[in-house]
């Protein structure tokens, strides 16, 4: 097998071999000779002369030459070009799926045991690495770790409730293989082949080149499952009562006929009942209402049970709700119904209403004591001060509820600045009032009205309204004839809601309808500037927590019921907090205080409950680089140039270094021995 050299130009250093040759062949000339009288005639005596070309010590010369050549060869870096020179035949990366869906039928535990077995029994010429697929894939075992350390790390892995990306895991595995030593590259996916995970990144450009992919074999295209997802909770005020409106989605696939649902809030069982699943859609919206103290934090959970169920990790969801803090309301309207609905007798504890006087708007502008929400009728917008006040609210992040009860040129111009075009007023003939036909029920304002306990929005009639076209607004309510009646503006930082009619009997029947007070309260709550931090997260999600203005806290502390889980430093009024890995309800406090500032609920992704699988994902064909036909066989039959990683793993360099150092040490010992011997012989003479 022929030798090759990675740095052949280092052989120029072999010219240094002339140094030991010169040392051995040179003839010393004595200088500073002192002549003695008694010895002056000795020069005339014939003496045999040593030839200057004769080596005096062949052994020392050989050791010095050998040391020099060995070091030069080491720096030239020799390697064998034989077909089987690489000690690593294959580099293998396992992607161990540790998302929630892989807990079905103990899939994660089974695949973890397989990796442990492969690492324990794998051949020595196969190097292995393991990537754990969670929300952010991470390398659990790298190529350089010992097998004992790898086994220990794998045994410490626990099933997670997170959701991860196949694409991110494959990219990380491909990066590991790019720096590996084996001639063959392989990625082994140990997962459940969940269909929605494969279809998330179908348009990613190809990146896998010359990598063999091993996919798991699935025994079924789906598994039975009961799951809960997307809990939503709101407070509704009806008279003196503070009610909690709660909804959650129950998902079911398979042959389950019934499911038992238990709802608990603040350590109390709200309901515990059995739901019939026969002939029901796969997703059922469950709704409940109960009375709760508006000044107290609300935390709770929902549990579902019922066979068959392959995945127990999604049978529980958590929710939380902050206490009510009385809001400040500025009212600029003549409607007696609106004034009564917002009076202290109705809204005490929820809204403190301050009625604005039209003649004192200039003083209101100068005072700069804005409320949380401004409710204004459009007929006041003919005043310059009223328009300035409205503009200040929406541009400063405050909420506005605008009731278009009148149309005039000045009002049309103001609406245009707000992102609306007014196209005239519609008055319906007597007895032909238009009803609500479509309501965006997913919006926070109208979501509670999915329950009939708050009345039926479809009974609301509108007799007079302005035709509005929102160029920068989202319609939330449509009439029977398709006219937009209620909008949410999207142009400004503040939340702007616009009704195309006034809230009096001349325009609509809404003020005397059962839904009016709940609608008004929900609209004002939604319009109110709120903390941008969400309260519901997925496991291990990272979020920026905004602290209140003027807060002097140094740390944000995340706790569960028993202990402190993490501390995050506060920088410029924000703290970056990583949510726990497990679902639950968690409390946020500041510094060393135990006062609750926020409560977060952590729930698994609803996508993890979709236990539908695919045997041969098409997306893999997109991720792999298309090679010419027959290129795989050609690569197997002929060997290209050895890579640097293969060369560096050969041990010839070390042998050369060891040989050179050994020769130098032996030369030193031998030289020292010769010197001592020479001194001993001279002393005896």
C-alpha cells in the first residue's frame, strides 16, 4: 500500500541531515597551542594522521539522522491510501423524537431503549451521535463521547410534552455528519412519523447530500385518542353578578363512545359529567359558566378520561385568569341607554365613568388625564377638539368605541383619517329592520355569545346605519344584506371599534336586548390597553415579560406550588422567561416577594394530539439533493480522494513523533555515557 504525504514540502527539512554529517566529519583544529621546551622536538616525530573523512561514532550518527528524519516525516504527515485505511466505516446520527405525540403507546421509551442497545452492541467502526427532538433539537450524545457516557445521558432522558420540527432536527443531524469521519453517512429517525410534522416544512430547499435515511415502520395510520385543547376563560358581568365564561375543545378519534369531563377551578369542582361521543364531530366545543369573585386570581384545570386512549399526556389542560381592576372610562355621548348602562349602578367595580362636557373639551385636552377607553358618538366629531381628543386616544395606545350615529362632511373626513369610507346612510322601511346575519364568534367580544345564557345576537335589529367600507379595518358583524355593522380598526396602536349605528332606539333594538350589557362590557375590556404578555404558553416556550411602568424589580421569579423554578434578570423593564417543560399553572413574582404578579398556564400544542401518521413522507424527496442516476453505485465502486478527517485519524503521525523523540533520548543517553567513559579513561592514565 503506497504512502502519501499531506504536507510533502516539509521533506525539504531533510536537508538538515547535513548538520549531523558535518558534526561527525569535521576535524577539530586546536588553537591557542602552548609550546613547552621539553616537548618542542616531538613535532619531528612521525605520527599517524586520522583521516578527516572517517566517521568517529557510527551509532551516534545513526541515531541523530534517524531522529531528524522521523521528525521531518511527522511534519510531512504520512498516510496510507489503501481501500480500508479509515477506521470509521460509518457515521450514524439517531434522531430521537421526544415530542408529546411520541408518548403514545410508550413509543418514546421503546425507541430510547433501542438506541441504548445499539450503542452497547454497535461495532467499533461505527461512530454514533444522538439528537433529541424537542421544541429546540439538541445534541445529547456527540461523536466523540464514550459509549458509557452516552448510555448514562440517554438513561436520564424523560418524556417531554413539547412539539418539535423534523426539519430542524434533520438539519442539525446533517451538520453533525458534515464533520464526521465515516465514509458512509446515515440518519436514523426514531419517531412516530406524525403526518402534521412532515407537512410543516414542505417547501424547504434540499440540503441532504449522500446521506442514507432510515425511517420507522408504522403499524397503523392512526391511533385512538381523547384530548383537550385551547381553553379560553373570560369574565362577564350581569347586573351584580360576576360570571366566568369558559370554553375548551374536546377532540376524539377512534372508537370511544363516551368521555368523562371534570372541571376544577380554585380547588372546587365546577362540574363532573359524561359526554356522549357517538355521531359527534371529532372536535366538540364544551362551554361552562359559574360565578366567581372578580377580585381574586382564578386558576383551574380540565381532565378527560375514557377508553380507548393511546395518549394520556393531552388529557389535561390548565387555565388562569387575572382579577378585575376597575377601568377608567370617558363618555362623550347623548344616548340615555348608553349613559344608563355605564352608570355606577351597573358598572361599579368594572368601570368608573367620567362624562365629558362638550363645552369643556379644550380643558380635557390640556389636562392630559386620559381614561383607559373613550366612548364617543360621531356627531361630536364636528368639533375640532373632539377630533383631537379621539386622535390622541388611538395614537397613544388607548381604546376607543366610536358610534356613527350621524354623517356630515367633517365626520366623513374624520372617518377617512381613521381608515373608513362613508357611503351614505341607510334607513330601512318600518317593519323591515335588518338583523345580524354573521358575527365573528372567535373574536374575544363575541366568543361568549356562543352560549345562549347571554342571549341571541341574531335577534338584534338595526333600522338605521351608515354604510361603511373599512380600508384599514376588520368587519366583525354583518347584516342580512351583507352590510358591515361593526368593525375593528387596524391602523393605530390603540384599539378602535366602530359601530355603523348609534346605540339608541332610533337606530337599533340592541339597547333593550339581553345581550347589550355583556356586549358593552366585553367591548370595553377588549378595547382597554392590556399587558402584551400572553398568559398561555406551550412547554419550554420562551417569552419576553413586560414589567409595569416604573417597576424597580431586578429579577422575575417563576414558581410552582412548591419551589422556585427559575430566575430571570430584568433589563430595560423586560425579563426573558423560559416556561417549564411540563404543563401546569405557574406563578410569576418579582425579586424576593411572594406576591403574585402574573399567573401562566402551560399546555401542550393541540397538533401533538393528532395521532395520524404517514409511512413514506414525500417531503424527504424535497429535502434530498437529486443525484445523477447510478451515482450511488459509482461511489461504492470507486474511492475518491481521502478526506482530511480520514487522514487525520490515522496514527502514522504519532508513530513518527514517538520514534523521533525516542531516538533523541537514546542519543542523549549514549553521548553522556561516552563522555563519562572518556573522562574515566583519561583520569586513569
